[in-house]
């Protein structure tokens, strides 16, 4: 019985560690999206046909708060992680392409 208890305790600690690591990763993702949206020029958002810079700043800020306060496993936390991922996977490359076309050298 002691062995089963130790195995169950080890599995529980492993799950907690993975959960903690995932939470930190998603917080970092949301923070990265927010910082990136703050540093991009507003004209790039308009030129690429994406929503305005202010819209993305507000969305990414709400995402950061939702992941921090509600955790990523809640419905709003999952939507927040998805919104941050959409920004980083779709909007950010378009903005980087716009910046490289203008010769700013920022990627």
C-alpha cells in the first residue's frame, strides 16, 4: 500500500508541476502579445488591414488579466489564450512584413 500511495503522490506532484508550467507559459504568451502590440506603430495596423492598435492593446490586456485571474483552464482563460495566439500567429507576422517593407529592419 505504501508504494501505491507514493506513486499517487508522485503523479499528483507531476500534474501540479505541469499545470504550473502551463500557466506560466500562457501568462508569458499573453504578456508577449501585449508588449508586442504596444511597441508596433499604429500606422502598421491600419496599413495591413488589421484592427486598430488600441483594439489589440485592449484585447491583449484583457487576455493577460483573464489568464492571470481566471487561469487558462476556465472558458474565458481559454478564449484569452486563443486571442493572444491569434495576435501572435496572424497579426504579428503581417505587422513584421509591413515593417520590413518600410525598411525599418524590425522583425
